[in-house]
């Protein structure tokens, strides 16, 4: 919606060839997370539509939010916090209470659409040892950028992913500088910048308290 046809096509190719997507395919085979990544941009679009058109976009927002929960629960948790952040940032910029209200209703609709999966999944957690999913190399403290703990193979994998992340962060930071210098900063960039900063922070050790404090 904000680019020419050729620019939009190039952006789609770059997004599909995102190095982390290649990690998901060739290192982890986590296709549920890959599907979440594919849908995630629509969540940002839904927030922009909510901010622009208000209540008329609640069904679209709800369907996208539910689709994310249908794909991958950890990715959906990240998407939920991302949606809250985007709605708050949008409200801070526009000072439109309608954005927060319609966005909140959209999230509730999304939870309602996905309730046939979300409620049983939440209830059945007590049937399994969920704690085992965050032991050993899966501990939060071992998965920040450039960790030095865990077995050698895990440290090597973490090092590769960390350098990949640094490359992506630098590329986005350089592009952000060029965008900020333009006079016509579009609404989508005003949302993407705080989201990018938050994402980078959550990959570093100082964010450890948030990982432990915030509900999962």
C-alpha cells in the first residue's frame, strides 16, 4: 500500500529470503514458526487499518490474530505482545482512543475465534511437564545473543544465529536512518521503528527480567 509495484515485489522477495527464514528451514525445520513469520506482516497491516478506519477493521484484525494463534503458540505470544506495543505506539502518536478500543476488541475476537484450540491447550498444560521445554540449552538465559554457556554445538549454533541477527540489525538501522531523514515519514515506519527496537532489546541479556516477569 505504500510502495510502487516494483518496490513492493522487491520487498516481498527480500522478506521471503530473510536469513532467519533460511535458518528455520535448514537448521530447525520449524515450519509452524515459518508460517507465523509469513502471516506476521498482516498483523502490522491490521493495526494500521485499525488506526485509520477504526471499528470497520476489527473483523480483519481478529482473523489475522486468530490465524497467528492457529500456527504456533510461542510465535503467537510474541505476536500478542507485538500487537499491544503497536496499538500503544499508534495511540501515542495519534491520540485516538478508538485505536486502543477497537484494537482490544479485535484481539478479543481473535482469541474467541481460536478458543477451540487456545482453551484446551491452556487447560492441558497441567497434563504434561511443560517446564522441561525450558531446561538445558532451551533456558532463556542461554538464548540471548552471543551466549557462552551450553555444549559446544549449541554455542556454535548460537554464534551463527547471533552474527546473522547482528547483520540484520545493522541493515535495518542503516535503512532506518535514511527513512528518518525523509520528510514524508509514513505511519508504517513509525510503528516499525519501536517494534524493531523492542525486538533487538528482547534478544539481549538486559531483557532477562522481562522474560521472567511477563506472563507467557
